[in-house]
C-alpha cells in the first residue's frame, strides 16, 4: 500500500513538473509573439533607419512589452540639446519647455499623446506605441507638423523612468521622416535632434 502511495505521489510530481514546463513554454511563446507584434508596430510608426539615427544620438529605445502605466500630464524642463546630426546646431542649444499628456494606454501597448513644443505649439500623435519593462519606458509617436501650406511628418521618441508621479531622466528625439510636402520650413528629412531634461526630473502637471 505504501509503495502504491509512493508511486502515485511520484507520478503526480512528474505530471506537475511537465504541466509547469508547458505553462512556462506557453508564456514564453505568447511573450515572443507580443514582442514581435510590438516591434512591427514600432517600425510602422518610425522606420528602422530613423530609429537607428536617434539611437546614435543617445535616445534609449526600449522594446520590451511590459511598460509602466504612463497616463497623466507632465512638464519636461529645462531642456538642452544632447546631440544632433545637424552641423549647424550649436552645442548646448536651449529648447522651449515641453508639456505632454499621455492617455488611453492599453494592454496592446497603444497609447495616445498630445504635446506642446516637441515640434510646434500643438503636437498630436497620429499613432503611438509604448514599450518598456518595470519603470523604464519608451514612447514612439508619429506627429503631423503644419506651418501654413507646408506639412511634414515627424517621429518622436521619448524615453525615461517612471517614479511615482514623476518622470526621471527624460530624453526625447525628433526626426523628420517625411518632408515631401514640407518645403524649406522644417528641418530636412532625416535630420534629427536629441534633447534632455537637464534637472532630470519631470513633474506632473494639470491635465490639459
């Protein structure tokens, strides 16, 4: 009888091990698929060659699928140039304070963005994705910039760390990804700037 109980117990243990392994394998497959879908979505928003340009300028490109919840409004200031691929941009170039609102974040890594002073006075992302893991995040957005009859499409990438109600170590990059209707009003297609928050803290602000 004891021998039978021992055999049954061992059989149960083996079954549990295989069940756990199967669950782990399934979770890994699901995560791999989700990561592949997110990568495809990001590449649709900002083509890979433009992501590479921003990465060379010092913008962190997280592509993990478990970002923090970033919904809220934040003020990013004071801002200076980190690096640019434009020789005419002076070192330590100063930028206007940025306000940004993130909302409607979902489990499929979609999020919406409205900003001020990334590109113009009002920046509304056409399509946006969020990536990251733990408290680290990266936002990928595509923004239409309009001045008079001129129109250009910019890619915006914002990276940082969520810390309670604050964002820390925020950097953002802008790059002109389609200047076919932009004339000479905007920076040239492929031109990019990386900008950083010099005090490393971006506080929450009232929603706008």
